[in-house]
């Protein structure tokens, strides 16, 4: 097989510079330290400022740098190790859950991918429970938990409750059901407007999306779409051996 055009394409200058800068962050700078200004950095590495900006933007997306107007560019702390434990086999809201309910509502506007997992009919109303997760004092994830109304029939009158009470009522109703199991998928995505607001990010920022399907009585009972900040989170999987540790 011949050599492809992609294989012979030169590495972009900014990408090579990103690698060099990343090594420098590990060896020459401390967390929170302010980097030299763009003019000095460009002169040091012998590149155009436009190339430098591309490299810095990429490092910011990867969570290595924080760039703030009026402050400058600082070295970011290591990503938080956030446990996403598929072995616990518990419903959302169970004891030890790291998420906090924010609000809930009844809606028939369900993303197509979620509707397929729920096996819900077009226009079917579901409970949409919004939850948040905070680690080390900062928001790291936002979640929408979709629960079929048929799954929790005792929650028919919760629409009259305050949004936070509605959320807690749906979570309590799930605890009364037998959980057959759950499965998860993880993919890279872009923050939607509501999630971005909750995570203190701009819409379209890179995020890690974890979709969890909960099965009860042989069918999907609920689907959770959890959006984690890609710039600060490192997802870990597996059983916990003690208290969760947030480590880089």
C-alpha cells in the first residue's frame, strides 16, 4: 500500500510548539505561576505570535493553562480525578451519591438518542431531573436524568411541587424499584447552553458526556446524561476502596 497524503503531511508548527510548551510546564513552572507575556514567549521559542496563540489555546482546551483577561496565562492545577463507578449498581440519589438535585420538571421534549434508549413513544412525557456535582469547591459536572412517568407512577402529582422537591420525589420513587443493572458510554462533546451555565463555561466548550442507562424489570427505566468539564476532569472507573480521592 502506498504512503497516504496524511502520513506525509508535516506536523503543524503550533502542535510541535504545544508539545514543547507542555514539557516546559512540567519542568520549569509551578501551578498557579504566571507565564511570560506572548512577545517574550514567542521570542524564546522562535515562533510567530499567531503560532504561539494557537499552541496556548490548545493547552487551555486540554486544561493545562488558565487564561484570564487582566491576569495573564497561569499554569492550571492537575485535572481532578472524578470517580464514575459502574460497579456500585445503585439508583441515582442513593446513599453515597455525589450528585445534588437541583430541579425537575415534566417534559415531552426528549433528545432523540435518549428517547431511543428509553423506548419512549413520540410525545411521551417524562420526568427530567437536573442534578449537579461539585468537587474541591468547583462545579465539575451537570446532569439531566430522564425518568419515564410509567416507571414512577406514584409521582403523578409532583408537577405541583417546587422544582427541587419534584426532583427529590422522583429520586425517592426510584429507590423503591429493583435495579437489574446499568451500562455506560463515554464520548467527547460540546457544552450545551444550560450545562455551560451550570459549569461556569462558555457554550460549546469541550466536555465529556457520560450516558448511563438504568434497567428495571427487563426494560430501561431511566437514562442519565452527565456532562463533565473536559478541562478539569479526569474520569476514573472501578470500585472505590475508601473515600473518593480527587487527585491529578
